C-alpha cells in the first residue's frame, strides 16, 4: 500500500522555482528564506535533518544547528519527481489508526499549527480543528495546501475553551484527539457527547514532566500518574502507557466509547 503522505528525511533549501524545475527525489523543499517561519514543518529535534548540498546549504545547516537539530549536509541525492512528502511527523497515536470509512468525522482539540489535522485529512478524515489561537487557522490552512491539497478541507474553528459551543462540533464524530492540550472538564464533556464506538486519542504531559521542567505551569494542564485511567472510567481502554517519549514524560491513551 502506498502511503498517502510519506515521510521524508531530506531537506531541499533551494528556492521554490529551482526545486520545481529540477526536484530532488524524495526531498521536501523549504527555501532557506522561509525556513525561520516554517520550523513547524520540520521533524522533532531528536530526529537528525539531512540537508541536500547546494545553494544556502551551509547557512541552513548552521541555522538549524543553532536551533537544536543535528544536521548533516549530503551530496547523495538524485534529481527526479517523487510527489508530496513531509519531514514532520504527527502524533504517533494518530499513525496507529486504520483508514477511515467514507465521510468519517474527527475533531482535533487544541490543534495548534495543524499537523495532526492535516495528516488525518490526508488519510481521508473530515476534520474539524479547534484551537484558541486566532493565527493558527491560517497556518493550518497553508499547511494543508502544501501537504494535502487534494484531501477533505479541514474546518478550522477558533474557540476559547472550555466553551459551550464545543458541543455543536462533537456530534456524529468518530474520532476525538487531544494532544498536549488538557482540560478535564472539556475532556469529560466531549466524551459524553460522542456516539457509541467513537475513538479517543490522548497524549498529555504528566507530573514527572512537570517536576523535571516546571512545565506546564498550570497544574490543571497535566495529569498525575494513573489519573487519566481513572478519569476515563467507563470507556474501553485499548492502550495506556506512561513514560518518556520523544524527550517528554507523558501519559498516552487510546480509548473507545461503549
């Protein structure tokens, strides 16, 4: 099966016109002039970045190194078309999902810049992305236009959660995601309005991360060890784990409504 939005490891920092005329095989083009504003399109910092040698390669490598990535400049590439790919990765829980049925709906709470929302859309989900920051809908829309232009259009909603309006967006949803956004009241209210057999994916900072880093500062924005399992009482818990992942101590859960 061909992946609809394949993962790449090679970054092409040439200008967009040069990349269009002579594309580098299995690379992602982010021009050096745009790199500072598009770091959310890069992999997590524990993942090394390979920069294709060429114009601005050393400047890009230094820029990324200064930001905390491990970078290697490589001449080992060839010129050929390979379609759209990505350097960024969605939350690992999202990648466990099977392809959705026709017209399946998902809500991504605390959608941020939209990587999970765009990835879900690329797999065929009809996604409503909800976030409290007014600038994120534009960023998410641009992200989809670059990486999943032919997928179902993500519906962006700006809400200052918790909000009574949230219920209007939960109806008939088959999937609810909450990644690094946590509010127990929002979680419980959302779950109550999901229909039977809806999937719920959650990753949230836990007390170990808070004790080590002091973040999140708000105690209501992270959970104690074992707390999420108690909060999810009544759901069918399919997967539950706590510990370090990608340099962060989190609690991760896949659950389903009865």
